[in-house]
């Protein structure tokens, strides 16, 4: 992979317009633009987007080299500066020694035994949610996208902050949604007005940020005054102590980590679940099989014990296959700090390496018939186990692998199993869902299903 000699070949340039390069085609149809480049069957393709040189990487072994083997040569790209505006310097956006310290402090909160304690909260909130769905008008399609937004918001609130914040959520979900959309728009905009300019968009952005900050800082302040050892994630972060220095997180650091966990945990899980329900509504044979598994293993207990969900093997396969087709983090970028070499090509210092899980997951070289929804790809000893470990990246890879990956998978398994156990899920007539690649890969239209 890494060459010890200078590159002698120019990286193939993706066709574009004079001056602006590929900027407009990427803004208009990012997924289509990436797939067109993939069909060139090159090792790398050179894009010019927004005045920057970007190099799209296709091979799993090259992705592993960038994210893991030579990760210290690749920092956060300029795109993350936009995310910093509302996420602050949390695990998603920080770098270097500061990131390593924060990761070291936060990691114990996500150990398997700690997550087991949070699983009961997930089961309890899902049980309440199922009861609410039972009281809806069964003759009308349910906006399942919004339903998952609501329940994942409640789960992340309780697991992160404890039980006393649920009544204070008014406006918080819409504020986070505003920040998400506007950060995405700012990330892709050619012209960015300074945030202190009183444009309507900037005013909405600041108001949403103020609401989120007020909520988070109030919760942190209350918890510091209580000085208790709660077993929610905030309690674990408050108690986390650097083994080398004895330092603990400041209010600002706690705020940044909480907002990152809150936004990422809420958004990515709800989006993944909406896509999963859409796929199940289109594939009745898979739905029948997952329903049979959930009923056999969960039984008729209204609120099953968290440990039984580990036995839901096929349910997890469904989730994995859904995240193959619709990975929430559909693209990631890294800034090359020094010249680097992939075979005969050079990624120059200051350029951006682009990695797209969406492309990796639909590459027919690794995934035969890639558009087909087939959970058996992930069966024990199935085809996915024969692939390169970086051919499937729903949570990224390397040292910066998403810290909440096991939390998210556990939550999705609980939500999906309990939902399909209770309801028959039928598609809405003539529903056609397209993809909307924002910061996450959202459905363009709300996914609606009928729950019988």
C-alpha cells in the first residue's frame, strides 16, 4: 500500500467544469457523483470541490491504511470546523493529545458491563413507546421516522442525563435538527457569511445553539451540586479521572461531549431505524423471519430482561444489512498532514482524503448484487466474514471508531425486536423513499408504515 518512492503517476481527475471543478455536481447529487467516479474502477480519483483538492479512496486496504495504519498523518478535515461550531471540541471534532485524553476519560463509560446497566433503561423506554403506538389510529399510516426520532430522543436523554430531564425536552429535538441542517448547509456552501452577521439563518442557528447550551449546562450544574455517583453516562463522565494527571473534565468539556453524544446518538440511531423499517416493509419474507425470532426469544413478557436480546441473531443481521445499504455516516474526510503515497499515486499535504462507506458497502467486487437487501450476508460464518475488515464501516474505523457503536447496536436491537413482536408492518401504497445525504444519510421523505 504505502510506497517508499515518490509518485510517478497523476491521480485520475474526475471530469468537471473550469475553475469550479466538481463543486456543482457534488452539491446537486453527491451520491451520484461518487458512484460515477467509482465506475471508473481506479484506485483513487481526484475531485475539485469548493476550491479544495479531494482524493476519493475506494479499496478497503487503502481505507485501513488511512484510518488505522497511518492515521497520525491524517487529521480532521476543514469540514469538521463547521461541526465544531455547535459540537465544540468533543470526541467527534477534537484532535491530537486532547482527543486522546478525552477518549481515555470517556472510554470506561462505554465498556460492556456499563452498557448492560443502560440496557434496562432502553427496554423500559421502548415498552412505554410500544404502548403509545398501540393507542394510535391503526387505520392511518404512522410516520415511523418521527416515531423513532421521539423514542431515541427519550432513550439518549435518560441514558445520558438520568430520569429527571424528560419533562424538559420541549424544543430540544427541533433545535438539534436546526443545528444539523444548518451545519450541513454551511459545510456545503460556497459562500459562508460570518456567524455574527444577523442573517435569518444565523439568527436561527444561534437561537438553537443557545437553547441546547442552556439545557446541557443546567443539567451539568445540577449534577455537580448533587455530587452523586449516578450510573448514567453523565455521571460516569463527571466521575472520570485522568489516570496520569488526576484531572477531571471541565464544564466546557462535559458540555462538548454531552452535545456530541446527544446529537450523534439520537440522529444516527433514528435514521438507521427508519431505513430498517422501510426495508422490512418492502421485504415481507425477512419481516416474517425476524418476527418469528423475536416472539420465540422474547416470549410474551411485556418488558423482557435485557440479556435475552443478545440471542436475537437474525435481528442483528437485519440491522447490519440495513446499515450496509444506508450507512448513517455515508462519507468521511481526513486532511493529509504530509505527502502520502498509495501505490503509484500521491495524496499531497493539505489535500483531503475522502472515504465513503456508502460506496464501500455497495461495491460489487465485495458485495455481489449489492442493491439487494439480504440479511443472510451477515449470518454466522456467512459471506461478510470472508471480506476485508474495512469493506464494512458503519461506525468508521481505526482509533477513531465510533465510541458509541455498541450502545447504538444494542438500542437498535431492542427497538426493532420489540416493535416487530407486537405489530405487523405493512408498506404505505406507492411510497417511494429517496436518499437525502446531509451530515447523515436521511430519508428524503418520512417513512410511513401501517402498524396492524
